[in-house]
C-alpha cells in the first residue's frame, strides 16, 4: 500500500487545531499591509521565519512566540472571518471532514472588538467555510492560563451564549509553568453549567500533576497529555476516567514535550488502552497537515496503518459536535476507507 496516498486520501477528523497557529503566511502579509500592522520583514517569503517553529525551537514558551504576528493581524472582523474561512479551505484540501477549531477570544480585542464581536466573526467564517467546503465540527473557545481568573470567568459566560451557534467547547491554553489549571476552576464550572464541553491543555510543558488537576476540573479530553507518562498513577487515572488525549506529534517535539518524535508516547498509550487521537495543533507554526502527522506517526513513532485509522475514528467518536452528525460521518468514513483500500 502507498501509505502517503492512503493518509492523504482517507477522510479525517481533527480535534486539536489552533486558529492563530494556522494562518496562511500570505494572509498575514496581506492583512498586515492593509491594516498597518508593522512587519519584521518587507517580503512575504521571509515572513515564514517569524511564523514557523523548527526542530531547534527550545520550548513551549518559544513555540508560543510564533503566534504573535498572526494574533496582531487578527484584530478586525474581516480578518477573523478570513482566516477562519481559509483554514476551512486548507482542512478540506487535507481531506479533513470533521474539525474542531480553537482560539482565545481575549487575544483579539486589542483594537476595540468585544468578546461577542470576536466570537461572532469566527463563527461567521466557520459557517461559510463549513458550507462551502463540506465540513462538520465546531469551535472551541480557549481561556488563557496567564489571564486573571475573573477574565476567564467572563469569557465562559459569553462563550456559553453561543452554544447553539457552533461553539461546542471550552479550553485552557498558554504557558503552563507557574499557571496551574486549578486557578481557573470557576471559569470551567461556569462553562460546564452553560453546556460547553471541557478540554484542557495539560501535560505538555508541565508535568503529570497538571493532568491530574485538569481531570478534576471536568476535562473529558486533554490537549496533549504527553507528560502523563511520567506518573503511572496519572496514567491509571486517565484510563479509569476514560479521558481522551488529543496529541500532535510534530508540535510535541517542537515544544520539547518529547525530545524526539521517535520517543513520542502515542503508540504506547494506544497499546495501553488509552484513547488517543492525532492532530496538527498548528498547521502554520508546525508547518504540517494531518496527512503528514499520520505519516510521521507511522514512519517515526511506529504506528500501523490500522492503528492510525482507529485513532482517526476515535477522533470522530470523541468529538464534541452533535452525535447524529458524527454517526453519519462514521459511515461515510468507513465506506471511503474501504474503497481506498480496495483501490490501493
Ligand atoms: Zn494546543
């Protein structure tokens, strides 16, 4: 079987995807020119040095710096709509049929937009993109670890008003060191009470303890969870509570949650019976696609094609959007995959 063609060809589901980490470099350049955002270089080609992490990226803190420029241009309604719509197009090209896109609305209020304006703009781009490119899924609103807890509580309240309009989850992200999830417990209580599904970034830059806290706060899915491997008790807790880990191999190596891709625990966790899924995290910052992440998971982490297909279906099963849609997609995925296997 031609694995590259197979991973490109199968319909896919992606759960862990940052909007601001997935903006096309050309769009950053064009919107910056239109709106007067200062650029570090004056040609679009050299801009990628400021938007893309590499193997030499030292940590999560350095990885996060590659989001600064995209965030600077995502401060108007047209820009937010545009980047969301374009991401939908990029997902469709990667044969992603189910996607959950996340972003932190507080990062987009620097030029006077309200949280409501920001959420509406992204939902508008998502609505158009979803229709034009045949996607299903929804939007996850991300709270930020280094924000005062009261601001994340306010964000949860606003996000909760959009539960029927495509906002399906509430997340916590940002620099883990010194910002334990438990500080934001109240925001997550509000989000849950308003019907938002909970996912939290944990076990990426901080150790297993952050995973323990995230689960205690009602997270049914964790962003990454790589460092859960440091504590067998936490591994047992993940299994027992049936929490799913949405991992992103390239990004996990770039943030140094793992030293090398070859050491990534994805396959080990899968074999231990933990629910794991594969995502890109950030298509531009990590210069990747989901097909590429699947291929790396096979070639460098040692997953079999069948294991990767099972993780893909797990992403669909563990998605936050409505169950009927996910059940329909499961059928479509199965017949498309069977057809692809027959032809290869
Ligand atoms: Zn993430």
